[in-house]
C-alpha cells in the first residue's frame, strides 16, 4: 500500500465512465470515481477520484479527493486533497491537508480548515 493512499470504509462506490457527460448537480453517499465530464456541483460524503481524462466545472464538497484531471471550481474537503502531477485546478481550496505533486497546475487560493 502506498503511503499516500487514503483508505475508505465504504464497500461500494459510484463510477462515471469516460465519454459520459452530466449537466446538473450530483449528491453521493458513497465513494465516487469520475472519468467523464460534469457541469454542476458535486457533494459526496466519501472519497472522490477525478481521473486524468475527466473535466469538472462546478464546486465540490467531499471528505477526501484525489485529482488527476481538470476542475474549474472551488473544493471544500474535510480531510485531504491530493493533486497528482496531471491535475489542473482553477479555484479555491479549503481542506485540512493538501498534497501537490510536481507538475500539477493550481491557480487559486488555499485555506486550511481546523478541526
């Protein structure tokens, strides 16, 4: 197990496949992997993984998030945000912790949440 890997307790998750486009807001109780395109806000009580081919325009609220794709919007994350090398984020971040790999693009502001 990689030291950066975030463990979730959930046994199920949602998947949005490459080539799928959703226009509208999404609320999810479980983990969510996004490889498609979303135009709208996302609220997730679990972990969100944004695949390298994905594109999201909207605000995101979640527990943990791992980004490899493109997001235009604000992210509020109660635990940890990881911006992988292929990530492109244009917006505001609010989180307890943040990891940014070399090569990731982040244009915006960041503020740390306190417990």
